[in-house]
C-alpha cells in the first residue's frame, strides 16, 4: 500500500453492464429529507464555526488538504483535519469551504467511501487535479476574493500549481498563520506523552554517519553548490539517522526536520522525548561534522530564518515534493535556494544495498508465512459460515505478530468480500463488516513493519465456484502482473517507480509494488499485489538493462486462473515463480515447524500445464500487450 497506491484497471474483453441499485450504505441527498447512512458524520457545527473564522480573516474560501506539515500520506489523528471537517477518512483528498458551499475532491478509490461518510453539506467532486479545484474556486469565489491555506500543508509544488491556475482570474491565494480548522477543533488530539523516539533494536543498515557522508558527497557534486540540505518528510530523517518513532499509525516515524550542512547537523524534534542513550548515539554533546545538534521541533522556522539571514553565501537544497511552503516562505530569495523534485535522501534511500536487499527479501519470506496461514485457515473455516472481514483481518495480523522482528502492521488491513472488495481501499468497520461465504470473492491487502523492512501484499481468492466473468477478470489481472514482472527495459527508464505521481529513473536495488486490479462496482474486486526488486538483465543487446524479481512469496488462487488465456511464456513465468516459492518457503516453514502449512503451500504451487495441449510448458518468444496501467512506489 503506501504512500502511494492507485486504482489500477485491467482491460477486459467482456461487457460489464452497470446495475442501478439504491445502496442503503450510501447517502442520497436528492431525497426530501435526505437519506444518510449511520456512517455519515454531521458536519454542520464545524462548518459554521470555520466560516466564522473565514469571515473574520476576510477569506472567500479555505482549502483543507488531507496531509500534515510533512506532507505525509499516512497521518496522525491530530492532523486528520479533513476527516474532522468532512467525516471522510480516506488517505487522499482535498476539501474547500466557501461561505455557502463545501466540496471534497478525491479519486475513484474513495468515491463510495465518501458517499458513506459525508453528510449532505458536502458535494463530492470526482477528480483529484488542482486544475479542477481551481476551476471550482473561480466559479464560486468572486473576483478579488482571497483563498486561504495553511502553508504547512502545501508543498512548494502544490502552492505553485494553485498559483498558476488562479493567476489570471483575479483571485489570490493567502498564506494564513495558524490553521483555521485547529481553531474550531476543540478536542483535537494531542501528541501522546507515551510516544517514543528510539533506536532500532539493532542497526542492520548503513550507519547514520555513512549515510550523512554519502549525502554530503551528493551535495558537493550538485552543480548549484548548496551549503545546506533541508529535510522535511518524516521518512527522510528516520532513514538518515536509523531512528524510529510512533507518531504516525502503522509507520515508524516521529515529528522531525533536519538541516544538514557540510560541517553541521541540526535535528529538530521533541527534545523532551530524547533519552540519554539517544544523545550518545547521535554524538549530541560535541561539536563537529558528525555531531548532531538537537533543537526543539517548534523552533524550526526561527532557526531556518536565522541561518538564511545571518550567514553569507548560503544556498539551501530543497526537494519541492515534500518540503512545505511555510519553510520555503522563510527562505524567499531565489539566490538562497536550489530545488529538485526530491531530496537526495529520498532518492538514495529508494536504492537498497546488497545487505538491505537480502534482509528485505528475508522479511518477505517470514511475512509470507503469515499470509499462507491466513489463506489456509480461511479455506477451512469459511464454509462453516462464522468468520467475517474483521476476524480475517485480526487473524493475519495475529499471525504476523509471531514472526521474528515484527513490529506490527504497516497499514490498516484491507479485508474485503463481495461488493466491499470493489472499493479499492476499503477496511472493515463494525458498521460495514460482512460475513465471509463460499459464494463471494475475497480480497486481503496487508503488510508488516519488520526491523529489516516493510512488506505489502494482496491476494484475491474464491472458496466456491467463481463465475466465468470473475475467472476471466482474475486471469487478465494476473496476465498484467506477469507481463509487468517480466518486462526488460533500459537502465534509467523513468517510471513507474514514483514517490507520488512523479516518476524517477529505475535503478538496480529499488523495491517497487506491482499491483494491477479490476473492480466491478457493487459486485466484486480483484487485486494482485507483489513487491519486486529491480535487478540487472543480460540481453543480446548488452548488459545495461533491468527487469523485476518478485520477492512476495504467496501463491495465487488456482481456482481463479484460466490457463487457456495464458501464453506459454506466461505459464513458464508462473511455474518458475512457484518453484521459487517452494525453494524459499519450504525451509522456512520447516524451520517454524509448520508442516500443515507446508503441505498447503506445496499443493497450491504445483506446476501448471498448458490446458490447450495438456503438455508441459515450453519457452516461447510470444509477446503480448500489457493489460494494465501500473503505479508503483519505492519502499
């Protein structure tokens, strides 16, 4: 999942007819009075109070992004301003409020969820582009009107995109000190006093001194000669110093900023949470190029301003995708900064060295044990009719917790059956939880945080007899997965690895998610997600080529695979993948004494034969078109 999943569609050769049904789980604002499901949140009071704040600030509109000051995808409850205002809890969205209207923009993964969670104060805009939001603002805000925003919640790029979209309309953006939603959010959660900043149980990656030296070398090589590097994204600082926290659910991060120069390191964090052990680890009591000066998180703006204004010849390197506009406002002068899409830390951490690749592969093997245990258990108990989406979610995370070095789930588990699986990012609640049956598809997307890496995997299964449409849809999703996985491409090819929507060149050692899917509204959903590492590929055209090596080690549901749709080369790839699962998972299951699970794994990884000839699969040079649009992310 991550940061960063997108709705992926498979091109089917079948016709899918829409069915007009009134879903009682969604709002209907066309009725009088409107119908609201029990999951909808009454937003009238917070909208009234926000509009009062807007009036006193002379604003014609106010923009509410669904992120935090570090532009994180997953955020702390105290930063869930979008959810507080709208009731919508999806991980991607932007709200805009005017004196008379309120609207939410989100992508197709969340349209149904938004209809379930919002009341009729809100209009759902089925789009995600800033240009779409700007068009709406131009239509709703009078000429000369001011549109307020919190500069901590806008990246440099976001601010520039809004500015460009509005610049000729006689409507202006206004950076507001203090977030207006915070002023009306009376019971806003505080940072937990039990939140910790800690060292990993063992350092199994490059030391922080080695990483700092590597980043400084990149600063030296930068033709614009930056004197400092500003880090704002939480994973940047956590990676650079090999430190962990628990400020963000499911993510081992802590609130922080870093300012790195050639001879100084400033780390901004909540100092009251720093232990003596941590101070010693960071060499915090000395002065020098590898001594970390610990500063309060809340003085970042003041310290940055002093650095920029009081030191001659400075130039700060900023990654525009993950640096908030509030920090940029402090620098202002164009001769005092240089930019790139991503910081060198963000791009460097995407490429794993040999040790990091090995331990991350090991984490996926252990994680696969938990998923195999879930699928085997469900195969047994679902026919009895007592298990639910919630119980399945709890079971897989319980199995993960027993694996070595597991520190909990890496995101909220997607455990979805039947029509719920048609919602790409559905997670069960007490109100939406459904019983699992042999008559419906089931999709589980889950992952774990381990000391040696993060995992993420999706499998879709059926315990009864799938329909012809379901079987074809699944097989074509699988074809998409295989065709991407076996693709060979020149080194340096851009995309589809990206930290958000922008792409960076592929490099050996990058881990990425391959996750095609198909979602039939109100019926079923299919997704296959594997993590793969970028590896060299030797070809007759030379050695400067790359391909993918799948590191997720869980078989696909045989019942859903129509081998007559697969080419010989695709069947060959599948059999080779299953050989790898047997080779890696057999010894691990033996080591854990899980013989029943091993028997299940061996049964589900038996070689396929070509159903058209009933013969063993032989190599083929057949090349097929790729059936999916793919969005991936670097872990």
